[in-house]
């Protein structure tokens, strides 16, 4: 019965995706307004700051993050305007989006609450590791890697929304896990395309489970997320924990040994704390 239900649900998911019938989540309004303002040639960072200050919670979190070890500011940042001026447009956009991402993982029912909280905690861990990896081993942008880590599992959200209306799916943890594993990369890719994310970030959602992925050239954000994601599962009963890491091309792309551990583990903890 579960095999038949799995096929039915997966067929529906991929059919809905192909025909644009799936209801995908939208970014919070303030993140969209910040992005639109940054794209306006006639607007400045002062205009961006005014938008952010309309949201008291976001303003407080942005100043908190700006003063955290994540950015390691030389002097204390006391206002949103100073924060966005120092950070610049790209980092401001990435951090605002990162901060509001937590809103996306709020449950609408008790049935999915624990799942969503676990996914958010995992996402912040992967984001923090990705930030450290990018700083230490690549020429990529750490704030972009941070955002990539936070959204790599975004495709799980519509599946859990669907599951709330299907009791037999919520009651079968293994079935739900199989559907999430098979469907969330494609759904995540569709979401990031809908949100007009940077082209180098969209493949993160689509390919982070493809641990044998290889490509020419330097390490990219997908490589970073694959390594961070696998590192986050070490010591658990997740399938990735039993993989021979020397067979995963992403580790070699970052110049890492299979026995890799994040060098600056304190930086990882501090970054994750800033996101929590």
C-alpha cells in the first residue's frame, strides 16, 4: 500500500511541478522590497535602510548579525543605515533574505512542527559550515554560501504542507522520508527560480543530494553545500554518514581530505548562533 501511495504522490508532485500547478512558498514582503530597491538605479542604501526599519524585528536582528562574529565589524554598528552602508548591496540582500528565512519554517499545525524545527536547525548548521568553508577554502562569497545553506532544503516545505492533508503520509515516517528525498531537490529548484535567486545558487537546491556530482573548474556553491551537508550528518544514522568521503568529488574540489573537519569550529558555532 505504501509503495502505491508513494508512486501516486510522487507522480502528482512532478506533474504539478511540470504544469505549474504546485503552490510554492513566497518570500516575505520585506525581502522582496529590499531586493527591488537594490535593483533600482535611482535608489540608494538609505532607501534600503528605510524599508528595513519598517520591520522592527528585522532591524534588531540585522544590527545583531552585523555586530556578531559573522561579520567581525571593527567598530560597533548601532543603526540599520550604518549596517547596510558598511555591508553594501549584495551582502545586505543576502543577509536580509537569510534573516527572514526562519519565517518560512513556521508550522501551521502540530503535525509538522517538529519536522520544520529540525529542518531549520539543520539548515542553520549547514549554512554556518558553508560560511566557514567558503572563508577558508574558496574564493566564493561567504554571505552567498550562508544563504545557499539556509535554502538548500527549501523544497521540503511544500511536501510537508501537502502531508498535513494526508494522514496516512504523516503517520508513515519512512514513506514521508522517501518522498522528501526523491522530490525536494526538484521542488527546491522551482522555488529558487520563482524567487529569482542568483543563477549560481539555484543548482544548490537541485543538486545538493547528488554527492557524486563532478564538474570542470573551481569549487562552486553546490560543492560547498554538499561538503557542509555531509559533514552535518557525520555520526548520525543518515545515509550520508556511511559514505566513503574520498569518493565525493566536492571534497577534492575544496582541497579537503576525507577526514575533514571544519578547522574553525568556534566560528561555525558563532555563525549558527547568530542565525538562531
